[in-house]
C-alpha cells in the first residue's frame, strides 16, 4: 500500500462493513467483556483469530490466554460460560466489546464476579492505596480450578 | 524473585492494596473507558505511567497514543474532555477501567459518541457483514480536528 492510499485504508476500516480485525504483532486483539444486565466490565482479555471466529460462530466467549499460550473456552474448567448477547468492533478494529450473560458465579479466577474489584482513589495526596469494592467472593476458586493459571 | 515466590507475588498483585501496574514491553496498560451514565463502552485506549499518574492526580482522562507516540490529554483538540467518576484496576493489574462523564458530543475521532458503533452478527452463515448501530455522528470531526491521527 502506498502512503497515498492511507486515507482510503482508514476509511475502509472505520466506515466499512467488512470485519477486518487488526491483530497486533502477537496475533491478538483486545476484548472487553461486560455484563449484559448490569453493564459492569467483567474482564479484559485477548482473542486470536481462532478465538474470534469461534466466538462469532458459537455465540459463546472464547479467548486466547497469553499466560498459558492457548486457546481458551471461557468456563471450560469452571463451568462459568459466557453467552454473548452482542458483539461490537471499534473504529480501528483492534478491539471488540462483547456483552455477555455470565453463567455461574463469576468471571474472575479470584472468585469474584468481575476482575475489577478494587478502586483507585482519585485526586488524593500521597501514595495511592486501593480500596476493595464489589469484591465479595462469589465462589471458591480452589474448589473450581484444578491448577491456577 | 525466585520461582518459589510466584504464588506470593500473585497474591500481592491480586489481593494487595498497593497499585502495582504491570506495564507491557512498550510500557503500557490497557484502559477501558465507559460512560458513567449509560454504561456503554466509549473507547479502549492505553496509558503509560505518566498518563496513569496524571489521570489519578487530575481526575481527567489522559492516555498514551500509540500512533502519535505521545501523551494525550483526552479532549485537548476537541474539547471533549472526560471527567473520571471512578477508576478500577483488574486482578492482575494490567488493565484499568474508568467510568467517565464524557464532555461534549463524543469520544470517537470519527464523530460518534462511542468507538463501538458497529455490531458483529453472531451465529451467522457465510461472510460476516458488520451492522452500524448507535452510529449517528454527533459531531463533525473535520471541524474539530486540525489533523487526523
């Protein structure tokens, strides 16, 4: 592609109807997963092309685990599947947003409903000290996972 | 850190009260920005340590632009600032979620309120064809930005 075509390429990605995901150097895009009912962000994870295809085809969330370096069907160990109600793609197609019905007790491997269970105080003075919020453990991860990621 | 300390290190990051952001090889963490009122995801962007510090100190959203390779105060060109109502950090501290009051017409450089203005149909057959959704342009980006990123 010549530099002169960049505006056209931008236009195609931003205003086109073709899904043209822009995977990063590791072959991944970012996925934000929210609770379809509450709107809360449950987790931020990654998808490779196979995870994206499987999610679109099945309507269930599949991710790619960077730590375990493998495709990962959400809930395969815990039973806490995510049924996708809607998927969106962002302007430059390097991120997707899925709204899900979270099955079971929660999305986070620490035993909480959401991975975002600590607040960062704003406009404070001195060192930042996190505050637990909506941090109740809804399941016991020790009982759910055989081995911890 | 020896391998034997990994569970302790996990515990500190996941259950501790210290903000210990795990920046990637480029010095960035992912930031998900939602509309504090509607709960919609407005954008997914990145923060370096300076952007994170400035956001925490000011209560306004600062990001790091990967394309422009610079710190970026959201709304500095458009006037569409984001006042942060709440910031959360996730279990492994490589992502933050901010709930914001979006000032002005929108967050997306294409002129929409959210960057996620196209839906990806699920469980379909054949090629995926995106569908515009909540895609009304709320401002004219040509009039707002002098140069397009």
